[in-house]
C-alpha cells in the first residue's frame, strides 16, 4: 500500500504493508538511519521521533498511523547540528556509545517545547522512557538544563513552524 | 576483558617489532598533499608487554599540503572513547593543535596497527608507549626535513602547533609544507626520539569532546546497524531456544511465499562443545534458520510464521533452581580444587575467638548492548567484505575464515562505531552468521538480531555461589580465611569468565588462608561482562569484609586499612617499579595489586564523603567498598535511603580512583565512571534464568536497567594522580559500587544482601 508521509517537513510517499512500524520505514525505505532500534516494544526509547509535536516510539507507530501527520526525526532538527538541544549535547559531551542519544534528544526536544524550564523531577519523568545502557543520565540532565538556559525560544520543533 | 583471556584468545600477541628496513611509499593525495604508506618488515613478536610494539608513524598519520592532519583510530569504538583518546596521544607528541586534527577509523589490519582489541581496559596499557613514539617519530621527521631545508642543525629547531620553528632566524614552516620532504627521510630509531615532558602537554589531560559527537547528535549513519550497500538484503537468523538444538524440519516453502522474502534456508552450524560444559570458540556458528528479505521488517514478519521442529538430543535441559540446590550440596562436601592454601586455615578457624560465616550468590545476567548484535557482509567471487561491531575483529575474522573456509587474505573487515560493547562483542558469533548467510546467497546482506535474539543467545555473565568463613582473634584481627567458590565447568576447568584468580582479596593478607573451587556442569554459553569476574567477586568479598569488620567491632574503613597494612606484603612488594615521577616512559605496569595505592583511594574517598562524620538515621545509611582490577584502584561510598516498602534510592556516590599519572581525557573519563556506577547498579537487580534449558527473559521489561529517575542525582568523581603508569578506565570503576550500595543498605536497614538480584531480599529501586 502507498502512504503519504510528511517527514522533516518533506512530503514523501512509501509503499509498505500498513502494519509496518514507522521505525523501519524511516530506516530501510527512507534511508534515515538516525532513528534506532533497541527493543521493538516501546521499552527503550531509542526509536523516539516527534509526531504532531509529541514524542512517540516509532517502533510502536505504524506507517498507517503516521500518514498525514508531521513527523520529525533527529535528521530534521537542524541541517547542521545547530538546534539548541543538539548544541547542548555537544557542549556537555553527553554520549558514550551514542546509540541511545538520538532518542534521548528527541524526548528532550519534546519536553522543552512543552516545559521550557523543566525541574530535575520533570526531566526525570519525561526522560525515564529512554534507556541509556552506557549510563549517561547525569550528563543528559545537565544538557537539558543547558539547552533550557541558552535558548528556550529556539528550542522549538521544526515541524511546528510550518 | 580479562588480561588472561586476551592471552588465551590471541596467543601470539600482535606485538610488532619494526625492523629498520621500512619502505615508505609516497602516494599523491588529491590537493597536492602526501600520504605516507609503509610496508613494514615484521620481525619476531616482542616477548613482554614492557616491550611495546613499535609501529610506523606513516600508518597512523597523514599530513596534507594544507596542513590538515588525519590520524587513524585503530581500536573499535564501543563507547569508551578510544577513538578520541588514542589519536590524542599521537597528536600530543606530533605537536599539532587538536582542532586541526581529523580522526578516521582504521579498518582491521593488525599487521599494520598492532592488536585492534577493545577489551580488558587494555587499550591504554597496550598502546601508550607505541602511540607516543608514533607521534614523536613523525615530529622528528618533520623537524629533520625543516633543518635540512634551512641548512641548520636539528638541535636548533623546535615545534609548536603544527609548525617547525628556527627561533634564531625567525623562520618557520608548516607541517603541510614539510610532509613531502619528511616522507623521503630515513626513519629515526623510535626508541630514541625525544618525548614531550608531560608538563608541556596541551592535549593529554585536557578535555576534548568525543570525535563522533557532532555526527551522533545529527543522526548520521555511524553504527553497524546503519550500514547500507547497493543491492543489500536484510536477514534474521532463528536459533534453537535451547543452546545447541539442531533443525529437524522447518516450513521454509511457506516463508518463501511471504512478501519480500528472497531466501529461507537452514544452517547446520559448526558447534564444538566440550564434555561437561559449553565452551565453544566465540565465533562458532550455531544451527538455525536464516530468512533473507528486502527489508528487515519483512524478514522479521516472516519469522513470526516460522515453525521449526528442533532436535534437542544431547542438549541439557537445565533449570536455574537446580543450580542453587546443587551448589548448596557441593558447598557441604570437601572442595574439588584447592586454588591456594597458606598456613593452617582449617585449624585456625576452629580455634578462633570468633568465626563469621556467610553464603553469597549471584545470577546469570545478560549484556544487552543497546545496539543488538549484527554485521553486514558481502560475498562476491570468493571475496568477503564485512562491516562489523566486534570488540575483537581480528579473532572474528579468523573464526569466519576457518568456518567458511575462506583464506584470511580474501576477507576485508571494516570497523563501525559500536552501540555498546560491555564484553558481549569479544565473541563473534554474529559475524560468522552474517558471513555464512552472505556467502550462501552470494549478495550483500545485513544481519540484525532482534532484542529477543539478543537476550536468548548471549554469552551470559555466569552465576556463582561463594561460601566464606573468617576467623578473628581476641583483638578482632583476622587470623584465618576460607573461601569456597562453587562455579560452572568441569574438574579444574571453568566456563568462560566463571573463574576466580588465586590472588582474590584478601589472599596474601591473612596468614592462614584457603581458596577452594568446585565446578558443576553447565549447558549455556558464558562470557566476559564488563569487569568479568570482578563484577561478582567484589560484591561477595567486599560485602563479607563489611560483615567481618562489623563482627570485629571496627569501622569498615579502619578495618580495611588494617588488612592492607599487612607487613609481609609490604615487604615483598616491588616498589622499584615506580617510574620516574611524571614521565611517560619507561611504561611499566605493576604485576599485582599495590596495597598502598588501594589505601590511597580509600583515604581519599573517606575524606571526600566525610566518612568519619557520617550521619546514621533510620532508613538512611552510607556504605564503603574498594576493589582493584584491570590495573585500576577504586574506592566508593554510597549514601542510600530505603523507605518502608524497601525501595532503595541512591542519594549520592563518591568515587576515588587511581589509574596512574594521567587522566588523558578528563571529561570523558568522568562520563565513563558515571557509566560504571549506573551499570553496576543495574546489575544489582538483573537476572537471567533458565527453564528447561531455555532463557526466560526476552526483553528489557524482564531484565531492567537503571532509568533516569533511578540514577543517583549526584556522582562525585575524584582521581588520585600517582606516579605510576597510566592505565585503562573502561572497567575498574564498576565492581565496588555493588558492595558499597549493599553495605549502605545494611547501614540503613540492618538487612544484609547476600544474594543478587536484590529483589530476592525484598529490595527494589525506588
Ligand atoms: S525500539 Fe522503540 S522503544 Fe525500543
Ligand atoms: S550512550 Fe550508549 S546507550 Fe546511551
């Protein structure tokens, strides 16, 4: 079946069976490898993307559910890593292996869009669906605070601008 | 990850002694620069670690005409930061600005780069000397080129930020301008080239961001799972839920009709097992069914329709509960092996004023790297090309060559960034599977394991059962110690990572001491998990030390210091190994634990955590533990609060570590230690269980790891710099956190956790 999707503000059409998870459409059909597979059951958050401004697990979102909604992946945050959350991640030097970090960043972007100056407790609540096997949680917290401080106004979700 | 394991797996260390008959070949680079390629004559392997490999600078460094310096990162990057840290060493001695350096991942080529192994926290010990000399030799060549250009003595030239300077005449030349000439010079003897005084370091000891971070935060394809080749297909591989089960029949024809499925076939496998225990080479091919489709989701969807009749004859259908019962029985009998015996342990125990006795145990656990196992392979005209996430790609290649019968020279291996190693990828079963599938279909294929494959077919951290007894005299001094380790294996042979070294603390520090080992058979693969052995033994020993200290009526800190001050040990310890203070060479590693260094970190952590004045209020307590492993010394204090429902919250952790004279990349080092703490906390409440030979856990909900809200709000890391050789950091911070938290829980509640997971004692994370 053909589906019309809006990924990172671009209209694309893909041919896939309706129950195909958005994750695998992004990775294998659209060649957007930034979104990662970790568990396939909504347990790890490695596959987090934004859909209609909300953080969703793309392993549990089917391509048919995504049709017609604005989807933003890590590749769509900025063309050059200049999104304030990406900048903060770089300044704080968050990643160890880095595998979870696209999902962490997408959850953080969604959090900051709704809560521009989150407390530690709000960060913990919003981020506890994202596992980091390497244990970079202290740094993630620090980077979210930094992104909130530097530029709450620009920590927006690109899809929302259109 | 143990040193022993490396020696076992790679008997001939790839320590290359470069003869002074190198040929340097110049290759024109686009843009007019020069690339130095070396074709080295390889002489006999060096005998000891002290004789570090001497490697050609030209293999590691490319200098373009515009002065851009490219440094090759030789080891697999598994999140330990080695892709940044090893080039930092070269760049320091080369004397270039870090921001002018580009880093490139080297392909597998151990003849050129030396061993390319990420394990055992050994990358720094194995590469410290050689990479210093690589950078310094290149710098020396550039100085010589400049001196010849100017007609001045080499001794009048110096370098700074990628330029050679002749101060007397106010002349300078950039490395880019000198590269062509330098490439034609005879290599100086790398052992005699001058090295920088560490006081002059501008890169080592200064925090540098991870070299891949910009690519990570923008979602660039970097990891093994991201590889994409033209015409590539996707594969899943279904193995028997019971280790070693073979395929009797499968509904392959039905699968072939499913959307996108191109191939479905059975694989007979190449398992070699030993009687009494599974001990396959880490590359062995297990039997199973391969499904190859246009997309991974199609292959995975087809797998849901797969129905296999497995032949499990010859497999042992074991159950976790039986292990515990069997271990208990064995603990009552006389031990099968004596690993160490000094004085009269049994007699002294009988006559001790006080005897403390306890039984400890811990379960199998899984690695669960966040990136599941996988490899991409392409087979064409007898040649195999692979993109992999192995921590030991060299032995992976060897295994593939043997099992598939492809000559090693026809196999090319590229190293991808790895989404977590933790020791899982020291074994290379997934590499062999991918190669087999690609060869069978003669096309590029990406094999990706599902999370369920990963939990079901790990090389698990082995469970263990330990029985300890300590005898105290009237004054509360330890006079006897008996340690019986019931583990897996057969006879005196233990399953992988199920061993206990005969210098486990406090061996050597107690006059009457015995260490025994009894093994029972096992039919599941085991292997090293970050700080193998130590991640379990530290929990057991340091929890028991705490019990003994309390029984002796002593403060746990003072008690440990007293044990470590055993005069006999101090007298025999080779203090002569201490290198010249602060100098990088000679690079000498102490052969065993140095008690004064362990005391050093204990004292530092006590001071930082204000141990002496620690508060004791009901429900809140502090615990202390220390451990030496992987050449590193760590002491850790945890403060916990336990609520009425036995939910544990770790409020703060203080860490003191001694890994020698340099912390090469301080911010990354702190991150790595945070990781060790969080990882150790996860291990306190994880468990893999077997039911009829099958692993029961399938995904993260059944083998939980720490989440952000459970992570300690504060983790304070202190490094104690000492004059000893700089060593590795991937592992040694992990082991002490388990007993530090268990001891803190005891301080808070009076309940001693002697068995993991801690849920068995009624505790859970808040
Ligand atoms: S892969 Fe989607 S939550 Fe883990
Ligand atoms: S950085 Fe490795 S999983 Fe988060």
